[in-house]
C-alpha cells in the first residue's frame, strides 16, 4: 500500500479559526491511493480542525495541500466536492428538516443528472435507510443520522472520503457496524481518512495511523505497529490487551 | 407534498388558533362591556379601520365603507374573519421573505418593512398620472403606466434592490464574519435610512396607486370587491408557487438545506452564497408584491406602511416558527384573523397589542412556534 502513488499530501499545515490563534502548527500527512488512514489523538488536539482545513472550511495560513498532484490549499468546499473529496462532519451532519432522500439529493447537488441511479446504488449500502427514505432526517436516531451523513457524502462518488468520528455516540454494536462499513467502502477503492476516539478499534482496521497531538502530527506507523507502541498504549489506549 | 408539512403540526396549529381566538374573545367581551356606552361608534370605527393604521386616513374612508358595512345581509363577524384572511394572505406575502432570510442567514432584517413600502412607492411612481421625479434630479415627468405593468416594474426594481443589498452589503458582512447582533443593528440603521429616503423621494402624503373606486358585490354573508378578489387570487397563486419552489424544485430544496445547516450545505457542494443571493432577490420581490396588493386593498398607501407592518410581520414569522418556510404563512393567517376580528370588540388602536398577546400566548404553549420543530438532539 505504502508504495502506491500518494493521492493526498498535506505539508506542514498551519491553520486556525481566529486571527493570530493557530490550532494546527505544522501538520503533515501523506496518503496513498486506496489507503484507510486513522487519525487518533486526545480531545482538542485539532483532529477535526485538520479535516476541516483539508476541506477548505478552516483557513490554512501556511503549508500546502495537494490532491493528485494539484494544489487544493484553501479551495472552496464546493470545488473540492467536484474534485472528488467527500466530508462527513463530526456533528450536525444531516439536514434535519429534509427527508433522507432529499439529504442524499443535496449530496449530489452538483451532479443531479444520474441521481436516481446513484441513489439506488448508495441505498444498497444502507438497506436500513432505503425503506424509510421519505422520513425526515431530524427524526432519526444518532446511528441512523450517521448513516445518512455517510450516504450523503458518498453520493458524488468521492475518491477521498474524510470521516470525523463516525462512531461517536453509537452503541458498541453500531460502532462495529460503522467500522465494518467504512472498511467496505474503502475496499471499493475509496481512500478514507478517519478521525476516531475509539483508538483501538480504529487502529485495528486501518492501514496506517497518525497520532495528532497539540496541533502537530506527532508520528505515523501502520495500525498494527501503533497498537503495540508502548507510548501509544500509555497515552491513547489506556491498557494493554485486546 | 403535504407529507412533510406534517398533518399533526397543522392540527396543532388549528388547536392553538382556536384557543387563541377564544382567549381574545374572552378578553374582548370583558373589554367591550367596559365601553358599552358607545358600542355603535366603536364597532363602526373598528369595522372600517381594520387594516388602516392611521386615524386620519380612516376618517376619509368612513363614508365609503360605512354604507358597505350597513348593507343588508352582511354578517359583521363573517366579514371581519374574511377581511382577516385577506389581510393574512397579504401579510404572508410580505413576511415570507423575512422568514426565508432569517432561515438561510440567521438575520432578523429590520429593514424588511421598507422593502414592502418600496414596492408600494415604486408601483405608485410608475402608475400615477401625477408628475413624479427622481431624487436629486431637477425635472418632473409622468410615467402613468397601466397598473399591471407598473406592478411588474416595481417588483423587478425591488428585486434588484434585494440583489444590490446582498451583493454590496450583506454578503460582505457575512464574509467578514460579522456577528448577527451587529448585522441586525446595521439592518435597523438601514431601515431608518430607507424610511427617510422614501419620505424624501415620495413625500409624506397618503397616495393612491390606483384611482379606480372598487365596486363591492354581496357574496353570501360578505362583501367582496373586484380588486380584492384579484389580490386574493394573486397572493394565493404566488404563495403556492413559493411552496412549490421550496418543496418540489432542486433549488428550493437546496434553499431549505441552507436554512437547516449552511456549513453542511457548503460541504455538500451547494453554493451557499448563490442561494442566499437568490433568497434576497425573492424576499425583496415578494415584499414588494405584498406592499402593492396592500396598497390596493387599503385603497391607499404611504411611505411608512412597511414600518408599521414590521411588528406584525415579525409576530407572524415568530408565531409560525422562526425560519420555517410555511410558518410565515400560518402565522400571518392567524395574526390577520385575530387582528381583524378583535376590532369587532376592541378599538383598532389595540390591534398591535392583540397581535402581541396572541404571540405571547402561542409561544407559552409552543415555544418553537406553531410549525417549528423541537429537533431531537443526538
Ligand atoms: N469553531 C471554532 N472556533 C474557534 N476555535 C475552535 C473552533 N472549533 C474548535 N476550536 C478549537 O480548536 C481546538 C481543536 O479543536 P478540534 O479540532 O475540534 O479538536 P479534536 O477534534 O481533536 O477534539 C480546540 O482548542 C478548540 O477549542
Ligand atoms: Mg473532533
């Protein structure tokens, strides 16, 4: 995997919300095509901010992001969607007053032509949603919303998918489902960059993990290596063992 | 697509409405016994000045309307409820844009009333046979277009002001991240500036957009004029068109998506700024249409009609559910009917008080407004 062409490169990103306050100070990442990347780190480390910066929602002050060799630093979100990047935010990731179907329609807003075909295709991935596609997203449970959010992001057939804590707030069974589904989506050829609180589970399924701390990408290794790394165990996994 | 408007919400709206109406009725019967010595005068004034805010104009029309009100076979209550529905429809036209702007941008636009006035003033400007002029230009001229053409021109120009405002003011403030309270204060300033501008341009007098005198016919227990009938038809058609746009078109659904969650809309590839620009144009056009139809319905208008309407518009939008696209419609109808029927028992000067009372009552029962939804969290 690591030998494949890098599709996404983030080079020494410095970014923040307010002028003069940098949340990210030197974040770097190299992602190969088809990889499943897990980002772990303590609360407030800047994981969400990093994903938002990649997606053009937080201004990058220094550093560059390239996608397939093209500079995409600070590009507008709608342009990135067109270029094949999908993003599922950590919170508020559905349109509550729109139905499930309308949510997905918004996901494919820029490519409305083949909507029905694409809709059917994505619904095959989420059979639970298919039967209730006229229900308002605001009335769904947390797990169902998470599914809608992911389905929405898949509507444009992204080549790179950014997921911010897709398992947060779900029951253990639902969490497992989410990880399995993420892996399945990745197997179809989508490069996935996933931020996760559930560090152990995340490192188990991902190809490579990044540890983010205080706005800096501290280090990277394969998921298996990180699981065995004494420092990672001490800081993020808590205890030894399964 | 009534599915999504949720029948339960409508039933709830009706219940709230009935409760509110009963409350007003109770309060007003108590009130009317207090002023029992002059019941006839009170009701006559109430009848005629239902929607005319200023006392001096109602005097002018008492003569016209008095004969109508006393015509045999006219049921006062039915007539007032009907007037209320008509007024509600026109109020809905005027306030739906206020609700759309609030929904998509979060701004409570205090200058929306002036958009209503602007529509009426522009229609007068294009239609009147009197000489008119443009601010700062020395010469006078008569345009005198037929009413329909003048109305269309007024709506187009007003829509242009919506575009202009967003292009050169609101979009800039949004981009700079100016907070909502600050933006609201800008809108209050803009409201005052526009109000003065309109007065300076058109003058302080009451104006008639159309000089035709409306023939009234007896329809069942009510009296209905031709202009009013046409106004009703136009407002229903336009409101249906707005509903169709929001529910059935891709752009309309994107508008609702932006209302729901602008950040996510952007992350989905929707051009949020373009949608908001469109909303501003629509809001200004609809407000102008509302202003024009109201000028016809009231058989007169003034540079400050919108300013006087602003509170009722805010009440209607809040009552219906802030930011809910159909909330403005439901809220307006409720406010319209309540305000008009209350004038049967209470003086017309109290109509803002009645609107406020209804607003508070409904919010106590349903804090999120009639159609507003309390979203589940997590
Ligand atoms: N919208 C925002 N405006 C200002 N500061 C923010 C905003 N969102 C997050 N932050 C700050 O950025 C830092 C990193 O937050 P975040 O990226 O959400 O961390 P993580 O996702 O790793 O838990 C925190 O200190 C947080 O307070
Ligand atoms: Mg986070």
